[in-house]
C-alpha cells in the first residue's frame, strides 16, 4: 500500500505542475475525466516484506487459532478443560513459519501446536509443521483477492500411533474448511481520493480490477484504476 500511495503523490505533483486553462468549463473537465483511459499501478512485494509481516503478527497479535473438528462437529464440549484447537506458531522444533517464492508459486512451512479431546487418550497435546502452498485468485463477486492454503505434507511430533491418523485429518480439515479462503484485500481498500486544490475539486482513484503475478523473487500486483470526480 505504501508504494501505491507514493504513486498517488507523484500524480498529484504532476497535476500541480501542469497549467490548466482558467477558461475551461466544468462540463469539459467532466468529459475529460470520464473519457480517461484505464490506468494501471504495479505493486511488488518481496519475500522479506511478507516474512516481516508474519513476524509482526506474532509480535503484536495473538497467535492465529481455529477449532478442530471431526466430521464437521467440534471436538470441544461446553465445559471441556482441554481446548480443541490448532494455533499457528512462529516456530516449532527449529521449523519456522515463513513464505517463499518457488517456481512461480508461494510456498512455505506452517508451524503449529494445539490440543484435542480424545475419547481414549484424554487431552492430547500436539505440535508439528506442514508444507503449504498458497494459491491466489481474484473473486469478482467479492471484489477481493482471496488466498487458499493447501497443506501438501503434515508432520506431527511425538504423538501416540492411535492419535496420529485422526489428528492428521482434523488438521487438514481445520485449514481447508475453516480457514480457507482468506480475504487478502478488496478493491475498496485499494481505492483512495486525491484533493486537488488548484483544480477546485478532488479525484477518486477507484480500483476496478487486480491481477496477481508470482515471479521467482516477488509477488506483483497489477491494479487497474479509473479516475472519477471525487
């Protein structure tokens, strides 16, 4: 977002330095705004930025958590002392939650820990990590870029064999059904307005579409804008 806002500032400086004929009518200015072609802004985000963002989540907010389920039903009763949930962790046994760009994909390990109530074993504490892949898509109905996490391989630490199979299914279900999809940002969040005092008005920079591109070193957002009277 900082890159987009800097772009907006450059646009404003350009407008301020341009001579606008004083005799131009309001109607003419309106036609010029409405007939302006769509413009595109490009924002590039590298691995360091995304991993710094993850670090900020763990430093400033609670660990992301979600309940575990079996067959669509919660494993936690109303008076249970053992919270049946999975929590994303910064690091588990040397494996750190991180983001990597790999072969035009977003991948990385997700470290986690949690607990669940087992009928035969009682409160089972667990931890581990999963190889994850993140798929991005633009949803026109929601007018938002969505992220979907897919766990390719799940590793559990020091679990009884009896609990290993059911827990693998619960972790996969918790991510697939309760966490996905994640709204990353909407077109409204990427829109803004610029007050142009010398022109006696304001322009709204309205985001109308977005396309994502993943390269070996970065995530690039191609944002299409239209300019309308603010």
